[in-house]
C-alpha cells in the first residue's frame, strides 16, 4: 500500500489523511465529519475510492455468527441472545422486517 500512496494526487492524500485520522479517533464517521466540518458522504466516497485503488484496506462485512439453541417453540415465544449480552424476547408471529427493525434498534444501528 505504501507504494500506491506515492502515486496519489494531493487531493487523494488529503482524503487519505482525513480517513486515517477518523479511524484513529475512535469516533464514528459522522461524529468525526461533524467535528471537522467535513461531509460524511465525502468521507465514505473517498474511502471507497481509496479501497478500490488498493491504498486503504477494505472492511470485512459486519455479520455475527448465529447459533440456534432450540428450534421448537410451540408457545410462539422467542428469545434472541445477542453477542453483547442483550436479550430480546417476544411472542407471536413476527415477519422479517419487524424482527430486523427490533434487532437494529437494540444494536443501535440506524
């Protein structure tokens, strides 16, 4: 990747540095952008471009392994135990959209 950096334009180096700072800050991309008066979409766009050029590493997909501990639930009651220790319990029929919305809310995903 270092060899690729030598061939970057001044503008590309600028955005690479902003992306590095964002990652090192430990903040979300949105929080970093707001603090530095940058466009969130510009940070994402430049990260994507630099990944495509081989200058910035791509991020692995954010999926967690799911383990089914019990399949039979005749009462219609459900419990989902998340890796962070949060448990979500509900009963009745739930479609995929509702379940996704509930789990996203619990995980703090927007």
